[in-house]
């Protein structure tokens, strides 16, 4: 349904996660004065210029696009002011300086993919699954001078099914996040929302950026903990299992697994046969179901087991991380 009170807004975002929020605002009849997104990057073997997902959508929608290198650039700030927007909306962008977020009369709000104050940081979706949470959600909040600490405007909650990985949760939060963005914008414009301070109750869990060294599986963990790590890092960047093959090592990216009832193996070990790839943690056992050997494509476990030799299976072992 089109809004009877169109809002003139500036949208700031970069990845795919942000696109449905922008589209929903347009579908609701609101006017996007401009889109602010990351500068183009050269990527791939041919170093071809690649647009962000938000820029690609904005071009198709006929929207003006701004791509500042520095958000405090006087020329950029002047461009923003001339747009005379009522509201700034931020979804998966970068930290804004006060000169930007304090500009519009209705304020500037951000969509975050967690139930704040829990999981402040760059990777809230991954860490919620990694920690075995059964619930997640999205929050809209007013920006201030600290990251993810502003006053909460609205929140939506969803359950995290046991078979969800980070990609699944990303897609669900992307959808309900788009709904929340429109609701927040419209209620703000009507004066129906007042931000509430983030109330910290119990342990505060954080969501820092995930680095390569974080992806390695430590077999000294329980099978349940390892499974949560695999789910949290699938489909990207993938949890990495480093295996010993005699005098060499090889890395496998593991994208899916399931708890196995097999309890016959030695703790902190692996066992392979023609049908199973079993990973025994400090407690419990996992059956790996989809993985990617180094330098090869992603594959089901059956295809992987059919493609390796008997000597490979006889030499394989794994050790806890040091």
C-alpha cells in the first residue's frame, strides 16, 4: 500500500542485505533523494569494475548515486544538505560521522541484524548461530557517536531453526528487516516513535569481524560446538578442517554436517569409509555431508569419498589447534 505521507529519504547501504529495504521504501511510495554506497572496486582476474549490490539496484531504479571516499568530505556534506531529505536510512553501510547522522530533521536510523544490545558488531548473524542461539531478529535504532549503541526504535524477533546456517538466517533477517525499515520510517515521520536506551541485562555478547584464523575447526571442541561453527560459516567463508596426511597437510572447507550416533571412534579423530566421513570431537561425533577440498569445487560427501584413494584414507589424522 502506498503511503499517504511520502517521506523524502537518503538511503545508505552496500551489500545485498540492504537492497530489499531500499526496494520496500520505494514500493511504499516514499521518495529516495539519493543512494549513498561504497566506491566501485576492481575485482577478479581481469580486475573488472564491480558495483555494490545497492548501486546496481539503484541504477536500475533510476536513482541518483553518491559514492564518497570520505564521509567528512565538505563537497559530499554539501551534496547531502542540498538534497533536503527528511530522513537518512542506513542498512549495512559504515560508521557515519556526526556531521552526517545529525543532518536530517527526522534523524538517521540504522537497521542491525540482531536483537540489540546483544551482538553489536560486524558479524551478528554468524555469531548468533556460532553461540547456539535459538532466537534472533532485527533492530532499528538511532545513530549516535558509538557503534550500535543508539536508542532502540523497533525490533522484530524470529526463531532460529536447528538446520539453519548463516545464509538461511541472513535471508530471513533481510526480509523482516525490510519490513521493519518501512515501519520505522513511517512511524518516525508521524511522531509515533521515541527511542529507548539499550537495556543491558545479563551477559553482553559481541559480534566482532570474523578473520581467517577464526575459521579453523578445533577438534578439541564438542561435536555440537563444531556443528555450530560450521553452520555459522556456511555458505561463506566456510569452516576449515586441517587434516594431516603423513608428512603433509590439506585443508577442507566444511559447509554442512549432522550429529551422528556413532560413538565408536577415538575422541579428537577422524574416520573415513566409502559412505561416511566421521569427525569425532572431544564429545560426540559429526557426519560431514558437504565440503570443498583445497583447489576443487564444493561437493557432496559421496562424491568426495569416491574421488580419494585408499592410501589417503589410511594416512589421515587430525589434531586440536595449538
